[in-house]
C-alpha cells in the first residue's frame, strides 16, 4: 500500500527533482562543450577530469539510479550526432559505460549512500576511456603485447585523472547541495 505524501514534502520533492534536472542539463552541456573545445595538455586522460567529474557529481546529487545514465546517453548521443569525437561514434562509448556503472552503484546498498566509495570508484572507472584506443590499436594489427607495454603509463595517468574526477565530482555535488539549501 502506498503511503500518501503530505503537502509539505511535495514542494521539497519537486524542487529536488528540478534541481537534479538542471544539473543534468548543465552536466550534459559541459561534457559536450568539453568535447568540442580541445585542451592541449598532452596528458593521457586529462579530459576525463571534467566529463567523469560531472557524471560523479550528478550521481552524488541525484542519489538514485537514472540521472547519471541520462546524462551519459544524452552527451554520448550529442557528441556522436554532432561528430565532435575524433574517434567517431565509438568515442562516446566511455560516457555511456561510466554513467552506467555510476548508476549501478545506486543499486548496491553498501555503496548507495557512501559518497567516498563512489569517489574512490571514479579512479578505476576512468579506465573505460581506454577501450576505444585499445580496440583501435588491436584492429589495425598492433599486437596485444605491444599494446600492453605502451599502456602502463597511460593507464596510470587515467587512474590519476579518474581520482581527480572523483574529488572534483564530490566538490561539485557539495557545492550544488549547499547552493540549493
């Protein structure tokens, strides 16, 4: 049997839903804009600091499955549809995979309400960004041993930027919540 919602909590729930929706739109715009603007740091994985940080922020603010995946789908669709990825439509795959994993954390009880566990998960989660370059290398004939040898430093940079993205996402989520009080 459903418990009726009292009138005093309905405006708060509606405001939280609007706040999450606004954050989702801003995160999607940020990810797509970041894909358009090239930042010439020449460090592997540095762009994940922003796109993964925004996905982590959405997951932490929403505290339920759905919004982070919606941002991942929207940003991947826009990136692929507008032709912004230098890797073609496959370049948008990391957004979908990372958003899906982040949303799955909302379904696991021992992770769901622990922000620091989600922040820690961002570091290895950023390794999904390596799927496209690894698969492209293997498809053009580079041997698995050669790919693995060249991957060590790149993977370490991705882990570092993934950890930074988790911290950035936590900071953004905290700022978003403070601003909405």
